[in-house]
């Protein structure tokens, strides 16, 4: 029986000869089959994973040195292009479509001998917070299948949570990596905007989207981001400064929490108490911890949905059934009817809702009232962030106001689902890196929740190192409590 701990440990065992890549791939394929009720995958690349594993075993037997991701089994969200493989964005409009190229970030992993085992379920076109808006049906939380795994990268989170791969890729437009990580009790990391190439990522909102990483330990996350953050001429929005991987000097850090967040009526009391206890412990350990005012909290969700739906209405206009995608069998008496039939049948309810909202806020007479105002809020947030990070190193806040809700809870009220993104969209509006780390379980339902940390743009290293220390500290405390 194979047990996974880390990429480093996995490579050690490979070199010792106690396991092989073929053994490990077969283990994960069996796990995927046994846990298919969780609906985490949209497609499994079984044959090629087996072939790649056998090829890597031969290379190792021949004495070839191991590349950084030799044999590492990775799952990808069904919005990341992989040449000659289906990519559907969990939408009927792209069902059966085969990608013509591979996303740059994914290619960097393949170049290091990673094994891609399958594509993961998600909310359609990454629009959702529960993974219920999928043409394949909802992915289920492995800890409690009556609960959602979060979204939109729910399948990618469940694949790691349930031990069906080692690490996985998702995408984060407003919390779609961090929130499912929180609900599933794993690590979810969203790099700052421009850190990882978006070339080959199906666009939801181009100025917000970022490929993110799910894992169970910080060493894996650090290795993945170091490989994926290579420069890419195909993405002109990438940061020019390379990722700084140097270990920073141990020193007291400056943390802040937003008063309006910690006093928000939607925040569960136990989550609030645990995060306050973290703040107290950090202060006790010699760090500076302040609660500061953040008066823009009530505007961020509105600004986020105005701007992202506007971008989505433009990005999704290409799916018309002419060049590719679903084409209606109904007879159309005009080109307008033809487009209407294709898109009405191909898109799901939530995607239609967001396209219509985005078209509305961009329309004549409403552009200034909504889109322009939302852009002004975004600019204010960016300036606010610059001011905050001139005084602090890390922002602390909850990832989600609650633990994972029950499937179907929010279907009647989409606005309630949108408001659940209140603590995650801030990082996407401002382009800063953010991470969710699992620290606690709720006393009422025993579901996991953790802590969200954010750092200044370009400063992923502070975020990763701080998260690593906190995880180590709290996991040691758990072991002590159990012993």
C-alpha cells in the first residue's frame, strides 16, 4: 500500500528501489476508480500515465538523474489546456473539444517528468463557489459527501484531499483555489497576478485569473511554484522580476487583520475565535499584530462581480458554435437565431446569468454607473494595499465565513453564494498572492477550516515561509494534544 508524504520523500523511496513509478500510478488509478462516486475527475489519462511511468522507471534503471518532478502524479482542472486531450471547462458548449496546444505552466511541469493523470471537475467556466455548476454534476467533499468541496476548482481539491494524486492545479479568479482548499482541509495557493503564465488557461476574467496549486505540504507547493513561474513570451502580463526563492532571515514580522472582516456578521463565531487566537499567539511570540480599519469591505464583492462578469461576457463571446463547440440541431431562420440556439443550449444557468450581467454593465447608459465605478473601487483597493504593505508584511483573515455548506443550500439564492466570496476576492482585485492553510476542525460538524494569508505583490516567498512555520507549529500542537 503506497502512502504519500512529499515529493522529496517519494523521490527518496524511488532511489532506494522500494517503489516504482508504475506501482504508484497503478495505486492512484485504483484510488480514482474506488472513489469515482466523488465525481472529482472529468477524464482519466490512464494509458498514457501507465506508459509514462514505465518510461521513467527505465530511465531511472539506466542511471539517469531524476528531474525535479520525476514521476510526480498531478491532476489538472478542466480549464487548463493539454494538447490532444479534451478540455471542456465543465460546459456543454465545449463537450468533446480537443485542445490544440498545452498551457505553458503545465508544459513546464511535463518537462520535469511529471505524470498527468487526469482532468478534474469544476464549476462551468470556473464560475461558482460550490462545484455544483458543472455539466458533469457536482464533485463531492470526501470528508462528508453531503457537503460541497468548494469551487470553482472543487474537483482538483478533492483529488488531493482524497489521495487520488499528489498535487493538482486549479485556477483562482476570486478564491477558486483557496476556498475549496479551506473546505477540503488542504493547502491552496494563489500566486500573485502575473507570477504564472496564463497562456493555455481558459479565460473567465483575464485581469483576475491565475493558475493555482493544491497540495498537502508546503515543500511541494514551493517546488511547484518555482517550476511554474518561468518566463513565458506567450503571456505579456507576466511579472518581469523572477520569483525570489531565497530563504529570508528569521525576524519578527508585522501582521495586520481588518477589523471589519473580524466583526463581519457572516463570520462564524468559532472561526473568528480561532483566528483571533492565532493573532494572540503571534503577538506573544514577538511579532507585531494590529487590527486596522478597512472601510472598503462592503464594496469588494460588488466591484468584483461587476468587473469579472464584464470580462466574461467578452471572453465567452467566442463560443458561438461556428468555429468550435456545441452546435444546435434546431433549424434556425437567421444567424441571430443560430447563435442564440447554440449558446442557450450549450451554456448552463450560472454562466448565462453572468454573461447577461456582464453585458448589462458594459451597455450604453450603464457603463459609467457600474463598470466605471467598479474600476474606481479597484483602483482604490490597489492604493490601499500599497499603503498597508508599507507598514505590514502579511495580512491575516479567514478564507471563508463558514465551513463547507450542504449541497443544494445556496441554489435558490445565487447572491448568497456570491457573498461567500467576501474574504477571497480582495487578493484577485489587487493582484497580490494569497494562500489558505488548514489548521482547525469545527466543533459542530468536524469540517476543516483554516487561515488565509496575503502578502505584497511579488513577495510570494514571505507568504510561503510564514505559512510553513504556522503549519508546522499547529501540526506539532495537534500531535502533542493527541499524545
